C-alpha cells in the first residue's frame, strides 16, 4: 500500500481520521515539551554561569578595595628596603612611619623566620609551619619580587598574610616584609555575597588553598589566569561534587576571587519544572486519547460542533469590534505620548542651551586667572637665575599647560558649534596633506616604536586643507595612542569604480580595537574608552567629536571599522576633482621688522591683575604702554580734537595699537573702544582683542569687527607674534573673511 493510498483510507474513515489527528497532536506536544525542556536546561546553566561571573567580579572589586591600603603599605615599605636589606628599616620617612603606626599590622621577618619588628606571625598551612618555607622556596626571576599570599594568625586572630621578600644590595635573601589583613574586615563582604544554601565565595591562592571566605577549604589547582582575567567552569569538582566555578584574578596580586555554586542546587528548579511538565504531557496525551475515543463514538455531535463554530464566529466578530476600539484607544494614547515626547525634546534642547551658556561663562571666568598666571610666569622665568627656582617655575608652567589644553579644546568645540567657521574650499593635493601629517607625527610614532607611513597618491580633492589636516591629525594621534606595537598607515581608496567621484582617506592601526557596541559612542563629547580614571595625559575625549563636527561642516563622511585585538580603520570620504599637477613656486614677500622702542600700545583691561601683567610684559619687550580700566577712560586719554597740522590736543600721543579685553564695564565693549579711539584720532587704529568668552554669539560679534582676536589664556610668544604681525601690517584693522578669522582665532587658542 502506498503512502497516498494510506492517507486516502484514513480520510475516508472519520473515526480513523480522528484517531490519527489525536496521535499526531500527542507526538507534536511531546516533542515540543522535550525541546522546551532541553532549552530550559541550557538556559538554567547559562544563567548560573552568568551569576557566578558577575558575583566573582563584584566580590573581587570589593575585596580588592579592602586589600588596597595594606598592599600599598607593603609596596611602599618593601620597595624602599628591597636591594638595601632589613637594616634600612630605620631610614623610613615620617609619612611611612605614621602609616605603619596607623596600620599596626606590619611585621619584619629575619632570614631565620624570627620577628624583628611587629607582632609574631603563625602560618596556618602545613608547608609553612617553620615560618619561612613559603618565602624561601625557589621562584622564577620574574616572580621574585611579587607579593606572596598565605593564611595564618597574628595576635591570635586569623588573617591573610601578604609578604614580599627583601634582598641585600648583593641580591642575598635577607628576610621579608609582611602585612597582615584580618579576615574579620572581609566578613561584611563575604556575608553579602555568600549563600549558605547554595553559593559560596572566598579568596584563594592559585594552588586552590583558601585564604578567606566560606565554603570548601581547597578547590584544587585553579586555572592559570593573567591579571584581571576571568574564567568560568561549569563542571568543577568541589569536595567531589560538580559545581559551577567563577574565578577572577586580582590585579597586582596572585589572589583569585572564587564563587562556587553546586550544580545540584542550580538544576533543582529545573528538575521540578521537568517533572511538572512531564505530568502535564502525560495528562495531555491521556486527554487526547479520551478525546479520540469520544470523537470516534460520537460523530452524531457534529451538528452541535457546527453550532458551536457559528457561535465562536459571532464571538470572533465581537472580539474584532473590541479590538478595533482598543486600537483607536491605543492610537489616541500614542498621540498623547508623542505630544509629551515633543515637549520633553524641547525641554532637553533648553537644557542643552543652558548647559552651553554655563560652560561658556565658566570657560570665560577660568581664562582670566589663567591669562594672568601665564604672563606673570613668563616674567618670572625671565628674572629667575637660580636653577632650583627655575625648576619649580617650570613645573608651574607644566601645570598651566595642562589646564590650558582643556580650555583650548572647549574653545575649538565652541567655535565649531557657533557656526562662524566658514570652510575655504579649494583643490588640495592629497600628497601635501600626507606630508604635513608625516612631519607632525613621525616623531611621536618613533617614541612608541611604531612605524608611521603614508601610501603615495597623486589624487586632488575638493576640501578645506586646514580643516582636513586637523581631522586626519586627530585620527592619527588616536591611532598612535592606542597602538602599542606594529604600524599606523595612511592611505586612499576609491569608492565604487575607479572613475568614481569620491575618495576614502583611511587611517589604519594595529592597536587594541573598539568594542562593537561602542562604535557609535566614541564620537560623543568627552567619551574615552579604556580611561575610566580620566587621566588627562590620555587626552580629553574631544578628538573624535571635533572630527565629526568638521566633517559635517565640510560635507564629508566619517566611517569606522574595528576588530578587538586586531586594530581599527577610520575613513573620511572626500570628493575627487582630478590628479595632481606640478605648480611653480610662489615667492613670499618678507615682512619689515618692527621696532618696539618707538611704538605706543594702549591696554584696556578692567581686571587690575590682568592689566598689570600685560603692562609689565609689554614693557619688558621695550614697548611704551598706557593703560585704562574701561572704554570711557581710554577715550579720555585721547579726548582732544585733531588739529589742523595733524597733531592731537590730548596729553598722550596717538597709540600704534590697542590691546583690549572684549567685556568691559560701562557702555563700550573692547571692539567699540577701538572704533571710538580711531574716530577721535581721525584715523583707524589697529586692535587686538583678548577675551575668555567662548559663547557662539560673542565669537560671531568679535569676528565681524575685522580686528585680530585671541582667546585667553594666550602664551607670551603668541601675544608677541600677534603684536608684531599687526604692527607690520599697519595701518588699521585687518578685514579678514569669516572663515579665515575664525580659524586663526581657533589656531591661536
């Protein structure tokens, strides 16, 4: 009998058809239950493994926080004595002596195991019963100066013993420095993480010996891990019973935080669910069998079933009506939610604007003292002759540099957000941009032992050369910072066919890579990966944020691909206009030298400290200086009308340059003061505006004047160069385009 014939026979007999369908349903239900049960088994173990991992990480973090002070004390004392012997104990400094006195848990052991200083120590482990077997056993050279953990008693109290060997100048073992951490200080952490009926936690040595905690006194040799490494084992034997083990090695210590959960405890709920499910399946199969018998015996109830189906259809129609009503209600609710969301977005925008105003005000107020400090520091450096005093002053300059870097980065972001930067688009050879990048970063790459290279190209693109060079510079700087070995490569590739209109300029590195879930976040402001402590030596987290802003300004695209442990590639898409052509060199005229002695400079500054600092600095450069605290007083110095012979009736001669703050008390700003003085004298007077205000509207207003703009804090060298450049251009203020002026101000900052 063929399969089709068998199906035809089953369909011809209603009773056989009902029995066949019931058997098929029973088979499908049983298979579904078995599949769900198997998946539940796997998920139960995975959840337990995840719980063990998270518990090990959290317990390690808390335990490390408890041990940090003792480890720091041990490293401080042992680091000073190692290589000098135990006799150097008496040479400790007052802070070290006070730290030892506060701790009261430090012991010096001689080469024979006797306690030279501190409380007597009793090692609890059999192999260390003689007192120093743990410390004198052979170790590899790389572990010779590691901290050795053990368990013992100090003053009758159980404690974790952290020891480090001490050698003489000849490298001979001279004893050990030991710090005891009472187990009692870890009890709150242990109680918070342990579970008497299931989970147990503890601190263990790599050989599995417990130092502190609850549970098995030994776990056997534990997995070998690097510092900070984590390992999960779902079939670890604890006292002969399979358990789930989560273990994490502490950073700087050969101590492992271990969490164990018996598999029987983990799987107990699963067994209960399996039994209940099995009972349900058996009951279901029995019910289907009974249904099969009833259906086969009661085909006469078919009419009733049809009637029931009709009623069910009516109920379904009613349910559809109710569903439509619910859809209308949900639609109205979504509309109301959209209104609330729009309001929330408006509130967020207002909050962002308020934040911008706050940062601008704070930025301005911080620049004032930084500017005065920078000028006074320059004057002080010129007058100090003693080497020691100059060293202190140089350290002061380094601290000023660190603060100014943050202010300058904020200024660049504020300038871009202000909308005053106007790109100067031109046909730019890519090779010229690559040459600038190699000249700037070749030394930085060599310091880290990296190879920095640029692939040759003759393509010409349409872009702003300054902005593009800064964008690629930020990408190259990041690539060097996050690459420990290997190379950083700059190159190009076409998008689409070779005659395409776009070119990808790519920066490749062989660094640590970026996690996939962080590829979008790295372009946000102040986001730094691998720098949770916000170490300023690793940057501010604004480099990629500035790249994103400049790319949007130029209409370029920014893309990133990365593989953790293999490296990353950042790409900027730019339009192509052709290939490079050789051009003839252009002669640059020389600038006439500017003599300082015969030039008069008017300084307008309301802050007396700032005013005195600028005046002293300019006088040290042999300029003649007059000063005023506001615009009206500055006008009063040159209040006389112009005479017929061109001279002025004022007491002071006409200034060659005005150096003014932007914000001044009274009715005149700095730029208005420059204009008014020019009107009084009957000729334009060059102006240099020094300001710490980075608000977008302030930047646009200052750039529109055409006078040179520098943002505080400005270095003395930048101030001197700006003054020399303005005096060499004379007369009058420069009329620079918005893009040029904005980017010059950005460069000065």
